[in-house]
């Protein structure tokens, strides 16, 4: 049995979820497989708060990010970044020879709507991408404030990376006008890494029809046309084992209740942040802090790598910091099926180790 509690940038996975993933397989084009996918999509729409199409993929969130910028950029993409994963949007676009500009703030800051308006008003762009919850910095970008801005630019296809917030923070895709909202299984949904999902709006579909070279494996329009029009017949072999686990976990999430789940994430976040302020210092803009991960300044100059080794001996794990913040910060993930009590146990163990 897996008793380790991973409180890094990924969530721990319950044994019962892993057992569901070991169920006997069914044919990928069978009626049972189609029914399974339809159940998953129905439940995901409730969490995405959307009536738009939902695409399921057998690759990580980065795959859908690549599919989004390649399938829907006709003129030029504007990437807004506040950290490592925001920059990934830009790296993906450049690697695919897509015309793109990066607007990166100092790590620890948050993108504001006025800045987005200023950039989009140039008329240079027809796609915008932003990370909702930046794991590397613990900052959440205020996408709710961007709704009115985006509405001013109907040519913009708006893409949001919600990988580390979806399922732990409420996201209203249709209300905000997000065209492609991407998430994956390993964060607040509390499943193993390896599968990702996104919403796919009518505007995004229309744009993709105008793009000549959308790639092959990551072509979102191709996935949409097979999954939606051809009744669950995905163009590539779907990850049925993952889907069993996802379907089961979505049922658990619905039983808990979305608002209850969001409240629990906020409670865990408050516990960690209060502890961090007392013992260290929280990294970044205090007005835009994530509910699913807290990044903490290493103000006491502790050896984070050594701390993590000792924590792992006790069944815990935290993040050593991402990118240029490695060892200068450490991150505590409080997402998925973790509880306030487990968070408190982790913090007590950290105190015990660094105090000894």
C-alpha cells in the first residue's frame, strides 16, 4: 500500500484509484469504452463550467498546450508569463515555428488585465495564452479580471493552462470566454500523470479549420472530429486504464461536492501560508497567491535537498523549488485528496527536522 504523501507540484494518489486503473480492458472502439468516455466528459463539463466540447488525450498537459498554439494560431501568439510554466507556452510556440511574442513579468508577480489590454490593442495577435496557476512561483493570475478585456477582441483565441488549479479552484470557462482551458490528471484531480483534458470552444474549432499545418498527433481539430462527430472514436489509442481511474475519481469529487472541495483546498492553503509567514516568508505577490501550492522563500538558508531526503524517510515529499528558484525557495503542494490534518503533519515534521 502507498503511504507516501507527496506534497510537491503533484498530488498523492489513493490506492483505490490505482486499483480502478487495473480493471480489465475493453476494446477502444467498443460500446463500453464510448460509454466510459461520455461519463467522463459529462462530469468534466461540470468542473470546467462549460457547455463547449471536451477533448480527452493520452499525453500530458504540455501536449495539449502544443496542440492549442499550433492548431489555433493563424497570425501571431501573445504569451503572458509569470514563471517557468508560462514560459513553456513560448518555448512550445518557438519550437513549432509559430510567430510569437513573450510578455514575461518578474517571477512573483501577476499579470493584470490592463497589461493584457495594452498588448492586445496592437492588433498583432489572434491567440493569447496564459497560465492560471503558476506552480513555480505559487502565483495565480487573475483571469476573472480579463473577461471584459478579452471580449473587446473577438479575433483572439484565449488559451489557459489550468493544470495545477483545476479541481482545486473554481474556473468558469464559459462565463470568462476561455476558448481552450487545459488541465491534466496529476494535480488537484489526484490521479497519476499521463492524461490531459481541455475544453474546445466553437471559436477555437472555427479557427482550427483555417490553419493548414496543425501537425498530426497534437491536432486538436482532428481529435475533436473523431471524438465528437464519430461518437468517441479517437484518432489514436485512448488510455482506457487512465479513464477508469478518472471516471472513478470524478465520482469521488462529485460526492465531496465541488464547493466543499474548493473550501478544503482554501483551508489547507491558509494553514500552510500562516505557517510560512511565521517561520519563513511567502514568495511573491500576497494579493495573488495560489490555493493549491505555496512557494516559500528559504529565508533561513536551510538545505532543502537534505530536508526533503529526511522528509521522504518519514513518508513525505515537498518541492525543492523550480527553475531559477531552486533551493532559493521550496514549494508545498496542498491539493487533490490531501487533508488539513495531513498538511499539519507535514509542517510538524518539517519543524522537527530543521529544529533538530
